[in-house]
């Protein structure tokens, strides 16, 4: 229920001229978020209503103990019961958990589950800001935090939240580019959670978490992105191979310079090559030629 509070302007004790004027009174009305204008607990149910209530009590007494099957209701720990008597919510708000007594024919009990409920947002075909069509689905976790307004303000909280999640997902993704959707899923999920929480607050529903499940691209876009990635990998491979050959050529040049400075190094390299070839099982026949013969032939040439 909304409460009315009146505040008076305080007059300064040393200002004589202000004390002569009447004190202004300001009325401030503080709204209660759980208040519903359709609820009227202070209004009576009328003479007819009281007659029906008394008749119900008499019927319960006459049919005792068989009437206990209809009058005793059990509310679980994770539930709350909203009891309406002749269409009006009883004072005191939601009941539960525990055992409750209701009057047949005049009382209606509605049980509200307070546990966290999950539902899948169906894949939404969205046109991104850079004109790319993507299909995105999500998961929403929500729970009822105010059973009274969840019963009086909305017919089906689960269905209403699901429809709002679909439209919110389309609206948020429409302002993002494809790169942002693929890389900033957590940011999109947080903004969607805030948007949903603001929309479902008048329904008594709290959206606890939103997760983006999958982002599906068209087949043509997938092939284009795969070709782009493959070309990028091939370019990097060629650059790495060229750098390797460049380093190898420098090492070979340094080795040639060392061998040129020491003639015996060439013979050692020759013997090392023979050792490597002899270790393999092959039919290669090698006729070694002494390096000295080559040195004798070289001056004549």
C-alpha cells in the first residue's frame, strides 16, 4: 500500500520575519513497488460476501471430517500460495510454506513456484549492423520474487518472459556487428539481462542470468571465412619458410668460410658424410678419392 507522508519546512529560530509567514506543508506520496491498484484489502466484501462466507463455514462444519479434504492445503518450501476470497486477495500477502485452511466455494488458491526456471530462446534470424544475417539462440534463467504481482499483473509469467527475451535478443543484436557478436558474447548477455530485468520487474520476475548459446552463420559466409583463414595461414607459412631458408643460407655461408680457412675441415666433413652413409642399409658403392690427389691435379689445371 502506498503511504502518505507530510513534511513541514523548518523555520530558522533567528529569522523573525520568516516566523510571521505560515509554514508550507508538502505532501509526498511514496510508491510501493509491490502495490497493485486492483487490490483493495481495506474495502469490505459486502453483505452478500459475508453471507457466503458464513454459509461456507456452516457447510464445513456439517460435512466434517469429509470437508477437510477440500479445506486443508499444503504449500511446499519452494512455493507460495496466493489466496483469493471472492476474487480479492486476502490481507497478508502470499502464504507459505506449510499447512493452510481455506473455505470451499469462496476461496481460490494459486500456488507460485519460486525456484529458478530456465527456457531456451528459439534461434532468431537477425540482420547485423554490417548487413550479415546470423541465427542466434540463448538461455534465460529467471525466478519469481513477488508472487502477488506475478499473479495479478501478468497471466503467464514464463510465456511473457520468453516473448520479451526473443524481442530483446533481436533488438540488441541488430545494433552489433558480426565481429562484436562473435567476440563480445558476455557483454551482449549482460546487456540483455539488464534489459529483461527492467521489463519483467513489474511482473514480479527477476532475470538472474542470460547466456548466448550458439551463433550460426550462413554456409556462404562460413566458406568465405574459411577461405580467408586458409589464405592467411598459407601466407604465414610462406613467410616462415622464407625466413628459414634465409637463416640456413647464412649458416651455410659461415660454414663455407670456415672450411675455406682450414683445408683439413673439408676432409673431416668428407669422412663424416661417409660415416652417415655407411650407417644406412643401402647398395651405394663409394670410391673415396684422397684430397691430396685433387690438390696435385689442381695446379696443372
